[in-house]
């Protein structure tokens, strides 16, 4: 694995992100997408949803629904 150290201001933007982060080069060419680790609150919320009632869908069904919009 390659380790890339980012400047403090970039690291702060990553920490404050709400979702995925697209990495691009100086020409705007996509290098990849990363996600920050979930917060303790997000993990607790996800755990609280285990076993909840309601409709369940697979990720493929969800993607299909979003793409149809």
C-alpha cells in the first residue's frame, strides 16, 4: 500500500465531509473515491437500526431505484 500525506487543510476537509470524497489531479482527472471512517454517532445509529421493522431492499434494488430517477 502507498501512503500519501495530505496537507492539514485537506485533511480537515476530509474529516468534515458528509459522504464520499472524489480525488482528482490538477487537470480534474479522477484518481479515485474515498470515504472517511464513520463517527461513533453514525455507528451507534446503525446499530440501533438492526432488527428494525420496515421495508428491506438489496443494494442492487436501491441502485436501480436511484438510477431510474
